[in-house]
C-alpha cells in the first residue's frame, strides 16, 4: 500500500517540480526584453543543474527510483538552457564567474564524485555515499535563493524574488518529503524539510515587503516647495533716460515761459514792442547738460 502512495506522491512531485523548473521563465523573458541580467544571479541555476545531475546518478544506483530519473533529466535539460541564456546576456564579470562555477561544480565536482565513488565504493555503500552527497547539495539548492532573500531584506523590495518560484519550491518539498518518507529513503526526505522551511520564509517575506511597496505607492506625496527665483535687478534699468535738449530748444522753452508770465502780469507793451524779445534774445546761452 505504501508503494502506491509513494508512486502517487512521486507523480505529484514530478508535476510540481516540472512547474518549478519552468517558474523562472518570466525572469528570463524579462532578461530577454531588457537584454540584460540586471540584478539576477546565476548561482541558483548552476546549483540546480549540478543537483539534478547528482540525483540522476543516485537514481541509477538505487531501485524503484524511476520518477527521480524522469524529473531530473528534464531538470538537466532546462537548467542548461537557463545557464546558457544567462551567459548570453550577462555582463563580462558575471559571465566569467558563471563559467568558473560551471567548471568547478559540473565538470570538476561531478566528475570527481563519479570517479571516486566508482573506484572506492561498491554495492550498497556506493549508493549510500552518493545519497549523502545528494542530500548535501539538495540543501544547497534550497539555500541558494537565500542570497536573493538577503537582497530583499536589504533593499526592502521583492523585485528580484519571484513569488511563483517560492510557492512551487515549497509544494515540491512537501511532495518529495512524503515520497522519500514512504520509500524510507532519508536522503530524499531529509533535505525537503529544510526546503519547506525556506520556502515558507520566502513567501512570508514576499507578503511583508510587497505590502510595504504598495503602501509607499499609495502614500500621497507632498508638493515640492519651489524656491523663489533670484531676480537680479540692474539699477540702471530703473533710471529713466532724460532726453538731451539742444540750445535752440532750451531758448524756445524759456521764451515760451516768459511770454506766459508776461501775459499773466498784463504786460501790454510786449506784443507791440521788441523789448521783451530783445531781453529774451540777450539771455546767455545755456550749456547742454547730459543725463
């Protein structure tokens, strides 16, 4: 009876893990649209690729683990595409770091594990050793996103932590835990306990910081106080320019003034006499004063 339940949880684990492997697609679509990897890291994808390779090796050493082979074969395929896609759009520094991780883990690490276990261990012992190694690196798969969790806490933003990945990782951990428990395989069951805990932590952080981001967006912004503009006033602009008068114009003005005055005092002889004119003509010429 436990075998049937194990098979059922294994199938469910395959379905959920299939979705987990596809959950980064929106992230890589965003990378494709922006032609840049932005703040994303390649560590989760390299570690997931290495872990899938190890689980395939472990499944070949055990019996009744066909469901492990199917899902991890797909994992190797899709993670290879992700890493290649990341390398294509990553900046030079991130690209070099990713290549180093690939050489160190996938080529050097996996190759060394296969060689050592094949030559130093035999039979059931070999399966146990490989199982413990798989357990350790499965923990690394769940710990790898902690770098993103740290970034979320530091920046108080969930921009670089996909919610779908966290949700389906949690569900996947639950399915594979019961699968390993029913098969009495601690190497499968144990790491998924930690995976479940980390998944819950990521979901809680997402809920907390997404609410804060929405609250900040809704908070009304006070209008900015505009600083008064500094106006430079030229004193010369306020001074009205006095038009220059010629000597003839000044004489005419003086004559007109004398005539008005003479008219007011009733000097009757002025119109018939040239005395006024003579007196006016004898007025000395004024010098022109320039403004």
